[in-house]
């Protein structure tokens, strides 16, 4: 019998790709959305309504689910970090988690596991000397570090209903469909490789297909619970990522230039911290749990994304 996966944040970048891979594997998918009127049901994929502010959820969808994958949350660098947007970043995660965990407690269900997105923002910037962060490291005291703590804590309550809970601390997601890479590509199309700040800051990244496969792997494997870093084998510098991408798209026909940190702060405000921050993260725990990467190196990831052999 086909099992059913309930996804929050299913219309976003990761959610769309994850839905495709789940359907390929023979799962039914129900995507929770606030506005379902314009969304098309499609065979194995259907939509159900929830409202985080009103704390309401389609009970039939919840009670049909064998698994929940929780991706919902406002984009961290989508807007300037005003106080109201910082509140939205936090509450879009914690309130959605509360709705899931409360609903699981209050209503009979067959949910075996809840796999939630988290982020490597948990760790904050690299220390000196640089020792790659592991899942046992304490959270940073800054805004994103504490947001991740509240986020993980809020979804962990699902275990009180008997569900296994796993949280994937996701790095920068590389995809041809959008996200961070789309911003890197924009100036490259015009022959300019924009290196941010001094370009030395380390980026712990993951190819979208590996991330989605990891969500499914965590969902399907009963031995996986707690927090895992969802990053590829080798973090790269901002400069290395930018130049690798430029070479793939433009060959030798591009000009590197540096975007000064002060300019980024002027344009992005507080969220500039995120594009200038160096975070080196270790992925040994998920590999020890048996997960293998299709795209372990940035060359293999960018090669797949651009269709160019590097």
C-alpha cells in the first residue's frame, strides 16, 4: 500500500523537488498550504489547507499521513532584517511547528516520523583556529543561532506523540531552479563574477538533490533521530564557488570583481552578516548513518546544475 507524506513548505524550492522525488519512489504527497484554491491536484500529489496564524489544519490530511516533512519558514535573506521580519523568520517556523505538534497530540494519527528542516545558522561564524562544527557544538548566541534553537525545540515536541523526530541542519542549497545560486549567476550572465567581501568566507553547501534524498533517507530509516548536518563533504570559499560557477557558464570570458563588505551592509542591512559569515560544517554523522552523496564536490554539483563537465 502506498504510504503518504505530508509536507509543509511544499511549494518552495526544496519542497517542489522533494515532492517529485517522493512521487518517483511511489509515495503519495499531501502539501499543506494556506491558499489551495489555485493549486492543481495531480494524481499522487494533493493539497490541504492549514493556517498558521489561526492554528488550523486539515485533520483528514494529518490523519492520512504516515510521515511529515516540515520545511515551512520565511526566507532568511529574502528581505532586510527589520524587527518585524526577524519576528516573521522566527514565528513562521515555531508557530508552524506548534500547529503540527499540538495537532498530533490532540488527534489520533499514524505518523511514524517527523523530519524537519533546521539550519547551520545554529553554529554561528567559524572560531579561530577553524574546527568544523559538529552536531554536538553549542548554538550561537546570535539571532540565527537562537532562532534555530527555538525551531528545533518547537518540532521536537512531536516525539511526545510517539513520532520519531529528525532535524536536518541545512547548508546553502545549490539548485538550477533558484535560491542562492540564482543570485550568484545574475552578474555572471553579464561576464562579471561578483566575489562578496574578501571572498575567503567558507560556504557549507549541498546540492538540492542530495538534500531531498537526505530528507527521504532520514524519513525511511528508523535508526535516524535527533540533529544531523545536511552539507556536502567539502565547504568552499565564496571566491572558489563564484569562480567555479563563472568558469562553467562563461569559460574564460568573465571578469572577477570584489563587492566591498560595507556596500553589502548598506544594501542588505543586518542580513549581510549571513553572506559575509564563514561557517565550516562537518557531515561525518549522516555519512556514518549510511547516507551517500551524489554530488560530494562543488565541481560535481555545479557541473550537474550547468550541464558543463568541469
